[in-house]
C-alpha cells in the first residue's frame, strides 16, 4: 500500500515556506524549522558560525530573555532542541496543542529579531559553551575526532565538507559581534527557511497561526551561492593513521558517493547495506563470525547535496589482531562483492532493512516533521516522504552493482585508522 501522509503547502508573502501534515493521534503539534545554512555555507576564517547560531538562538531575542525559550515551553509540557549539519540548521519543539501559539511566537521572535540580543556578553558566553562541547564530545572522547579526520581525508582542502560542523575554535575566537550579525542577516531569512507543522491541527488553522506570527517578518534580498561542483570518486586510495588513547583499533573506510538527490545515491546506500550494514552481510559474516578478526562492523550512507555524499564503513578490530590483516580481508571481500554484486538474498535483506528503518522513522511525529522539512528544503519536495520507498524498491541488483563498482572501488577508498599506542609501537 502506498504511503499517503497528508501534505499541505503554502508560501507566505515574505518567502517562508510552510508545510502542514495533520495527525490527530495525540493532542500535540511538532513545530519544525529548517534553515538553509550549515557548515558548508561557511567561508575560510569563519568556520563554526552555523553551529554557534544554534546556541545563540536560545540566548534570547527582541522580546524573549536568555534561556526563556526553553523554560517557557518546558513549563507547558513541551520538549525542544536544535542541531546543525553540513547542509542545514534545524530547530524543533513538540508541544500540547494549547501551547502552539506560544511556540510559534517564540520561534518568530528569534528567527526575526535575534540580533537585538546578540551582544558581546552573549557571544563570549556561547563561544565558551561551544569550546566546552568540543572538549567533551571531540577532544576527550575515544574516536571523538574521527569524523573530522574522515571529512578532511575524503574531501579536498577548501571544499565545503572538508571541515566539521563544530568549526575552528581559532575562527570563533576571532569572530566579532559584527561578524556574527552579518552571518545571521545573510542566512536567517524567511525565504531561506521551511516551517513544518505535524500533529493535531487542521491545515487552514495552521496556516492562519503561522501567518499571524511570521508574516510580518521582513524579507531580505539575498543571492544564494551556487552549489559546489560535483566531486568524482577518489582516483587513488587515501590514508591517515591516528595514534590515540582508544580501547581498540578501528578502521574507518570512507567513499565519496553521488549527491542525495540522485537516484544512484539510493543504489549506493543499498549496496553498502548489503555488503556491510546488516547482521547477515558478507563482511560481518567474514570478519566477526567466521574469522573473528573484528568485534563489530557497521556501514551507512550520509546524504549531502553539495556535489557529493559520503559512504562509511567502520570496523572495530578484535584485541591483538593486526589492522593490516583486517584491511586485506576487507579488500578481498569487497573485490568479490563488486565482481558479482549483491545476491538476491542480500538485496532482499537490504531493501527490507531500509524499508523498516524508513517506516519506523515516519511512525514518529517528530521524525516525520523533520523528514518533511528535510525534503522540502533540500529537495524541494515535501511529499517525498510518500514516494521514497517507491524509488527505493525500484533499485535493482544491477543498479547496486553498477554504482558500487564506480563509487565503492578499492581504489576509491579513504582509510582513517585509529590505532592504540601499543599497537602502533609494535607495528
């Protein structure tokens, strides 16, 4: 049976795109905003700004005190947060229907008038918060900087995906209040934003409420930057060995992939799943169950829209096993997989797992709202949540094989190896 989640869309005069999907299962509404700004929109010397604003957006605005966005909604039984990624920043809250007007008013105030509260004290405070987050999540966590190293190894210097969303602390230290004001003015505009409501509300009521709070926000003229040129698959293997205090050696094996908006991205995703992402995948069977060279194997595709995406396989190596041996077995299995492609059983299992994960995500009101915003903003297709499975099931084993042979070739791999100090010394 095809999916048929209701999708109603309207664009305000100031350019704000509004999507409403009624769901009367529970008396709550999820408010989800995606702003078309992430770390790929940053320029050299100004990295980390998109993530910094994720923090500053909770520090007050024209009519809201610092921290009041959290306290006001939590007092009404709401839950809320925000995240930053390469291609977007999102803000979201789920509230009882009776608190929807409060949530919309709060969002309108900070999305329209944040700069009234961005002063030197707030900037200094949140700069310190970001530094502490970096220490906890990156610098002092095992493998904490692995993704940073993967991005820098897979994507060339100067590419928008070369640096992580946390950015450079030196860049943040050098940032002035004027710099952050200019960044906000350039990106936080109604026409650069999608607002999605999912929950116990009728479309016309929802559109009227959004218009009440957002229609007066000024529309700022801005010329969108052109997307970066597509990146081809790597022509030669890339490698980075990192000696660190980690519990066991880990291989991160990454590949460039097609952009998320291309059908070949789905084929690459299924190929990765069939090869290494399932409990019955051949790489898991060989490394974990048969030869017991690894404790675990995982794989997933990360969809981007700036000319390239990323495929990643992580192998946690068993104690006292040579990482070079594990990599050689990986290459042996990959070569065999590319020679014949996924078997019918592997293809069926990969499709079933992807379908299960997609339906599970859509079953959550909050995740559904986030996915609608995702595809409305980045694909210009809010209704894609209803058709993605159709496209996925249309991918054949021949498609997966063709795409894998191009993008997942051994010569197209980038390996970031995190090695325990004693193992590195022994090598």
